[in-house]
């Protein structure tokens, strides 16, 4: 309750102290002039921004055309690379087919585990080696 009374009395004091004097009128007029100047500057800035936005939109349209052209060029470039890769893979497949024909068949090789005559005598192989120990 005391806060309410203090608030009411504070408001009454502020209202009674706000006398209209020539100084307050001059200050109000100056403030309104400043506000008008600020509003004019804001309007000019808005108009400039609108002009800049129109110019940037035109530039964006031109850039989009350039992007589309560059995308087409890039697509053509990639298509060329894809064709070269296909040619290389076909060439390597042909080479691999030819190499497969040149390989020796391994079905007729005799393994030493199967035939004891296929084993080498290790003494005859390592006979001439000198051991350091």
C-alpha cells in the first residue's frame, strides 16, 4: 500500500514540475526538426537501397545467365572426360583379354607334394654357398 501511495505522489510531483517554458518549447522544436531530418535521411537511404537492390537483381540475372553458360560448359567438359574413361576401360579390357590368353595353364604343373620325383635335392642347389658361421 505504501508503494502505491509513493508511486502516486511521485507522478503528481513530476506532472507539477513540467511547466511549459520558452526553453522547453525551443527544445521541442529543435527535437522535432532533428527528427524530421533523420526521417528524410532514412527515406533517402531507403530509396538508395531500393535502387541498389534493383541493380543487384539485374546483376544477379546476368550472373545466373553466366552460371548457366558455365554449367553447360562444365557439363560438356565432364561428358568429354566420361567418354575418354569409357574408351580407356574398353582398351584395358581388350588388353586384359589378350594377356589372359598369354598365361600358362597351371593345371598340368606337377607339385612336389604329389610327385616325389619333382622334388629338388637341396644339397645340389646350395652346395656352393659359403656360410659365415
